[in-house]
C-alpha cells in the first residue's frame, strides 16, 4: 500500500513573507493522517528557519549532478541536503525546455539526489502534439528509460507524470488518459525494477485543483500530485491535501 504524496512546486515564486503559507499547510498536513505533504520553494527559502520550523518537508526544484566545482549558479544535492531539503524535483518540463535538459542529465541529477538520501521526483510528460499524434505512452516510456536511475541509492525515487500541455494552463488530462498513462508507467517500473518498482510513487501534475483532485486520486496508480499554481496559497493547496486523504 503506497501512501499518497502531495508536493507543492512554487517555481520562481515566493518570498519570506509568503512562508506563512507553509506554516498553514503544515498545520493542515498534521491533520491529514496517511498523506505525505511537502513544499518546494525557490532555493533561497529552503534554509529559512521559518520554513524548517513549520515541520513540513521542504524540497528543491532542481540540483546539479556534480558534487561541487566550477558550475557557476548551480547548487549540488549535498548542498541542498545541508540546507535542510528532503526532496528535489528533477527534469521538470520547464527545465527540460528552458535549460535544454536531456534525459541523461535528468538521470544524473536523480542519481546525485538519491546518493545524498534525498527523495528524487523525476518528471516526465508529453507535449500536446505528441499526444494528438497518439505517441504519448511511447514518449513517456522513452523518457523513463532515459531518465530513471538504475540503482535505488539512499533516497526514495518518485515519478511525476506531467503532460506539458496541462501545466499552468487550466487544462487537465481526462481521468481515463491519466489512468492509462499511470498504468503504463507502473508497468515500466515493475518490468525494470521488479518489486521495488511496485513501491515507487507515481504523482500526476498539470492544473491539479481542489475540484479535480479527488477524481484523479481515486485511480490505483495515482499516488498523489505535483501541484504548481494551486500550491502557492494554503487556501487552494489544503483542499488538495484533504482530497488525498480520501
Ligand atoms: C507544476 O509546476 O509541476 C505544475 C503541475 O503546475 P500547475 O499545477 O500550475 O499546472
């Protein structure tokens, strides 16, 4: 039985003043027994004592694959761990597009995160054109093959299925499409990682809101959500956490 996991991705939003939202989410998460909840704010807020004292796991939205060195502007998984991060998102479609990140790079980042005992959330997802061409499952399977680390490492591996066309657009994949894709991802995990693949949590991401979360969480292989816009305020995020409680 996999526990549900609901993760907020603040992207390049948030300030010290907004950390009150983390405290409010933490209070609600304590009530939501059986659901794991985390927030990934920008790097600058990870080490904030306010964020850490809220008692909610705090994560990052990216890490570098190397341990240290001449990589101006980057942050390593070890540095994130030292700053108090417990998880890290890698391969988000915005980074794959804006920073031209390849599957191989995403895998190296996930391996670095796992080496440091962080939970690595590896994102995959097809474009609208790829879905319309009927290639969604093939594209996502290819991304999984290229992006997932072979070894478990110290940390937990999580997969987030995020159709690119549903991120921040208000469009969501139909429940049937989500169910089909999560089943295909589970099949890939079982085939390639055996029993361990059955324990990997698969999150859905793409305009998840209070009014569509419960329908999505009802599917066997939807183990939670990666939430962007609706994670910025406790008022919008807490109902999604509550929907995960079932
Ligand atoms: C995301 O940032 O991963 C995401 C799914 O965003 P949104 O919920 O805003 O679509």
